[in-house]
C-alpha cells in the first residue's frame, strides 16, 4: 500500500501531459497566398528567362521579331520556373505552380489582345471623337474630305438606337416567353425548342441578314430600311435572350413554386407573380446581353439596309445608317479623315457596349438581404 501510494503514476503522467508541447493542428495550405519563396522563384525565373532568351534569340541565333521573342521568352520562363520549383518542392506543388503559370499566361494574352485593340481604336479615332460636332452633327453636314470639325455620326447613332429599340421590343417578349415555355411548361416539344434555341445561338449573323432579305424584302416587298435591319437583329437577339432567360428561370427555387401552388394559385399566376419577379434581375441581364450583341452586328444591317449620310427617323422608309455601317464605310474609304471618323465611331460603339455590359453587371449584382 505504501509503495503504491508513493509511486503516484497518475501525478507523474498528468504532469508530463501538462508540460509537453501541444501537437500542431492540421490546417489546409493557403493555395492563393504568395509566399516569399514563390515571389523569389517567380522574379528569378522571369529575369533569368528574359536574359537567356535575349542572348540566344538576338545575339546567337539568326532570329528577329517581337512576337517570336515574346513566345520564346514565355516558353523559357515556364521551363525555368518549373525547374527551379522542382529543386525544393514536391511534384504536386510543381504541377500546381506550372499550371498557374500557364493559365496566367493565357489570361494575360487575352487581356493584352483586348487592351491593345481598345487602345489602338482610341488612338486612331481620338482626332475625330474629341470634337463635339462629331457627336452632335449628322454626316450630311460634312464630307469625307472635310475637316474633322464638320459633320459627325449623329445620324448613325440615332439609326443604331432605333434599330436596337425595335429589335428589343420584339425579341424581349418572344425570348422570355420561350424561356418560360421551356422551363415551366416542359414536355417533348420544349426539348425540341431548347435544341433549336441552342443551335441558333451560334447562328452566323450573315445568315440572319440573308433570311430577312429573302423573306421580308424579296418575298413581301419591303424596302431596304432600318426596319428590315431591325428584323435581322431580332433574329440574332432572340436565341441569346431565350438561352440566358432559361438559365435565370432554372435557378428559381422550386419551393417557391410549390408554396404558391399549395396556396391555391394556378400555374400561370405562379409564373407571373412568383417566378418572373424572382428571376427579374437575371431576365434583365439576358435582355441587355442580347442588346450588346446586336448593337455591333454589321452583316445583317449591311444586307438589309444601306449607308446614308442623312438623318432618317423613319425606320420604314429609305435606308438608315448605323454605327457598324458607318465604321465599315469609313475604314474602307481610303480617305484619311474619313478613316479617322470611322475609328471615332468605333470608340462610340465601344462605349455603348461597355455601358450595356455595365448595366447588366449592375442589375445582376447580389442584393443585400433586407432587414
């Protein structure tokens, strides 16, 4: 009894447990954080590959050209980055960093192409677009060889807005109605409609123009006018609005429909009072995306309408100019001042498209939950 009491194993073990260092807890690796090792490896690989490419590409090998130099530099950077990482890290980390470098390079290439295109258009068109008369005067106030202070693109802006307004007024109810039929009604015919909508999303724009030209102008005897161009734009907008609206309606929770039906509402009252208001931001975004696609189409308006230097507010009579037509006519004219006006119209068109996409992002932004 005395030996057992003096040994006191519980006291010894408890003391050891209290004094021992705590085991490190398992925590997931922060895959998005950039460590010092990663930064140094990245900087060293970029500088080293640049020096190596410069030495081989420009001093030793008989090569020249900026594009080839950039491609060789990128290949050398990826190879050097993977090699340096493999010296101190395991294979999963090497593969992870290698794919990060490849994906980042691809995204940078796309961003560079977009930025260079916008910058080139702005540089070429700024001599014309910075004059106020360019936005406030129609083309008839000047001529292709007139100074840039005379004449503008007001007639083309008005024509584009009129054609886009007509196309939106027709394609909005048809597109959303088609999406409601596919999602809420269903059935075998809805599957056929969905297949046709998905196929028409990739429809070449020139085919839409040829279809309207053959049906509306040749068969029915309509004039080449802004209305015919608007019909061609409607053919382009309709599948885009229907497809995007289909996605917006599908994300509406099914519990809302079931609750409305359980309270005695009919199917169509449920769609009108519950489903459509819930999906309203997504439906508005679908319409604006279709408008942004249609406002820059050139082939349909080129086939169904024609360039005009005069202001025309009647879409059913006489040709009606638009921004894509003005740009095409200007850059193909060969006249330096008219080419600058064409690039200026390109700036206006880019601004309009960016405004439409900005409105779409604003409408589709997440709303804060109300109190």
